[in-house]
C-alpha cells in the first residue's frame, strides 16, 4: 500500500515551496527571454524615431534616410562598431573614445548627447544643418526631473527654442547655453527653465561637453562644405 504524504508536515511544506519557487522562476525566465527581443526592438525603434524627430523627418524611413557610423576622437570612422550598442552607455562610449553619428541623406547630422540634471541622467539628440553650425532640431529626455520644472526639457514647446541657434561663433566652438533670466545672445542662448536652474545648467553642460567630442568631425565637414561652396561659386563665375 502506497504511503501517503503528510501534507501538514514541515518537510512537505518545504519541498512544496521549493518546487513552486522553481516552477514560477522557470516560467518567469522563459517569459522574460521570449519578450527580450521584442523589448529590444521597441527600444531600438524608439531611438530611431527620436533621431528622425530631431530632424523633423518623422515621415522618412530610418534605414533609407540615415547612415549611422562611429568616429574616434579625431573624427575618423571606426569600423566594426554597433552604433546602437554604444547608445546603451553613451557616457562610457565617450570615455572609450567612440562617438556615434547619424548622418541624414540631405547632409545634416544628428549627434547624441548625455549629461546630468538635478535628479539624474538627461540625454538627447542634436540635429545640425549642413553647415555643421546651426541647430536644426533637438530631442531631449530625462529620468527623473521635476514635473512642471526641469521636466520641461522634454516638451516639444521648449525644444523648439533651440532651432536656429548656432554652436560656433566664427571658428570658435561656443555651444548653446541656457541662461537664467532670459537669453541675451539670440544666436547662442535660450531661456533657462523657470524654477529649473539645476536642470538648465545640466543641459548647458551636456551640450557643451557632448558636442565638444565631435569638434574634429564638425570642423572637417565645415571645411568640406566651405570648399564645395567656393568651387560652386567659381564655376558660376566662369559661366
């Protein structure tokens, strides 16, 4: 006659608990693995849409419109680097001398930026016109800035203030700054967020530091654009 388990015994309760924990853990692990690829795809698509949004090109097909690559500290292309993997830890990528670039088919570029606000990380994408100077657009986000104050950096209304600003004054890199009390230099400043001084300072530092990594690339492209313009003017004059 088969021996019955004593369901009230401590041994039964312990074994039963262990079995249930293993079963639940296995189910959760399988679910996490099955959803991992979908989650990564969603994150990747979100990044692509942010890049296109910074260009005001949401209607474009990312893969057809954007050439994504990585440059070193001298502005030279690095082969064999996965651009979106570098975005997972952009600060670490910068420290390693690897700088992601997203170049649009129309000659504009989008540069990722990262920094620190009042309560945590802030990040975004800055699109520059073909002159590598004028801001075409910007997308910013944050992890925990104060709603109604620092969190305003993520609002389209605030981001629209950056369009048309310039990051160079002549040949000198000056970036774009957020000024408390209102912008005084219309070419290089925007109004700081009212009540969000620390976040505004963090964004200013983020733009200056992050964009500064790309100066060799930007200066090379500016020189190339100037040479093309000069050649075009010479051809026109000869005609």
